[in-house]
């Protein structure tokens, strides 16, 4: 399964670098430069993960975390920042971030974090899909049974 990753950063070089690294690893990558674009694309496309700069031109990364959480609650959200402070680290965790990466980032550490989070998230997604399929199968069987009852009823009339 190739996971979809959304990169949200106002720095074109960071977007290009992350897109290149992640694409080489087999991920599908979409990049945007601000929170408004990220919100809009998350309403149309499903992403397994978002890498979000904490300082965006139109909103704080923590505000975007909340918007993405509403649009895609199961998406893994990792904050990337060049301005690390204990305060913003705690705020991002309190707002629902799953991780926190410092710029300039160590590519291997970043990839390890991504793999770790996507692996655990994939297990949860597979479980959710299996439950969905079972519910759908039960409903389908129930619908077929109901259809047979209806057909029998109308044939006897």
C-alpha cells in the first residue's frame, strides 16, 4: 500500500526536498504552501499523514492541526519547525500532533518517524476496513434475505 502524504510548508525548497525524499521512498506526495490550501485539499483527497510547518503565512500550524483533525480524524499529523521551544512543542501535542520534527531535519530520523506512525496507522486502517466489509456483508445478506421475503410475498398475492 502506498500512503498519501500532505506536505504543508511556505518554503518552496522544503516542499521540494520533502517531496523528492518521500517520493523516492514510494509515498504519494502532495504539497501546498499554506493552511487554506491544506484545508481545501483535505476536504477532497484522503491523506494518511500530513507534515505541517508550525509557522504558515495564513495561520499557525496548530490551527491547521484542528482543521485537519475535523476533515480527516485518522490522519497522522507531524509538526515541523525551525523555531523549537518547549511551549510550541507542548502546544502541538495538546492540539493533537502525533509528532514533532526540527528543521533542519535528519532525513533518516524523519523517515523512521514516518514509517513508525504509518505502520501503526495502517494496522488501524486495515482493522477499520475489515469491520466495514463485515458490516457491509451482513447488510448485503440481510438485504438479500429481505428481497427474497418481499418476492415471496408479492408472488403469493
